[in-house]
C-alpha cells in the first residue's frame, strides 16, 4: 500500500463544505500576496524624482501631484506618505520615489509594506492549514479509515461499536 501525501490525507478527512471553505480561504490569501508582489516590483522598478509644481492634499486624505520620470514621461497620481503640510506650505520639488501612476515619499515604505504582506500571507496559509488539519482529525473519518486498512478493508464489530459510542457522546 503506497503512502498518500499530506494534502490528500488532509482533504480526505474534511467534509465537502469544509473542503470548499479551505479552498476559498487559500484563494483569498492571493490578495495580500499580489499586493506584496506589486510593492516589491515597485521597489525595484521605480525611479527617484521630484514633484513638478505644487501638490494638492486633502485634509486627512491623500496628496496628489505630478512628477517627471527619467525617460522624460510625466507621471501623476496619489503620493503616499506625504504630509498635509506639503500643500499648505506650497512646497515644490519634493523628492519622491515613483513610477508612472504611483509615488511614495519614502522608498523604504514599499519594502516594509511588502514584508508585512508576505508575512501576513505566510501566517494566513499556516493558520488556514492548521485549522483544516485539526478539523480533519476531529471529524474522526481518518481514524475510521486507518482502522479499516488495518483490518483488511472492514472494521471489526468492536471497533464499529467503539466508534458509534464515541460519536454519540
């Protein structure tokens, strides 16, 4: 008899609705992973530049502005990490790290955001699989299956009686 993988063992111990819930949770973890990859790409592919003209900041909200990229193209959009004072003081030539449609005041925020998102994804996957593994064992179906294997494909009457008694309590 060949050994099965831990994933097959995990799925065989889950009820059908639990399998669906596991799949949905794992697919949901793609979102923070995508955001982390995007921040990593921006960290590597962005450019040091300065704002053109004044920036416009909303009270307690994001700042918007324009900048010139090294290839001569103009970028514009939200500038993350820029304080509201940049608008009030009518500052120009504010140093940025930017791409065509995004900018940050401090490049290291991209890397720290990506690190948190990667860590959150890893913790989310581990927690999801841990919960699924425990649910799989608590359902008892794996215990019954291993008992059947040991007894040649059918469980003994005593083992069946024990399993029924265990479920009724």
